[in-house]
């Protein structure tokens, strides 16, 4: 008889019982994630109606100002390009 050596491909060496335990671990991790998320959300200081309104107005004003500034710069560069390159 000859001594034959068989070469096999590597495996992950997991049996089916380990798959169930890994599924349980994933389930526990998900549960812990949601519990931690809920606990963090309880720590958030939520704004009252007055704060919400005033901060919303401030955001709307700043966005409008920024849009107007960008439009002004864009129109200026458009006008300057038209003057330089005689575009009409």
C-alpha cells in the first residue's frame, strides 16, 4: 500500500450547532443595540415649541440669505463673462 496524502480545501470548521448559537448571538446583539439606542434617545434634550419655531425661522432666514448670496455671485460672474466675451 502506498501512503497517499489528500489535499483538501480549507473549511470554516463550523458545525450546524455553532450556526444556531451564532444566530442567537446576533439576535442578542440586535436586542442590545435597540435597548442602547432607546436609552440614548431618553437622554436627548428635545426642544419645546418656542425653541423649535425660533430655530426653524433662523434656519429659513439663513438658507434664504445664502441662496440670495449665491445667486448674486452667479449673476455677477455671468455679467462679467458677458462683458469680457461680448455674449448676448
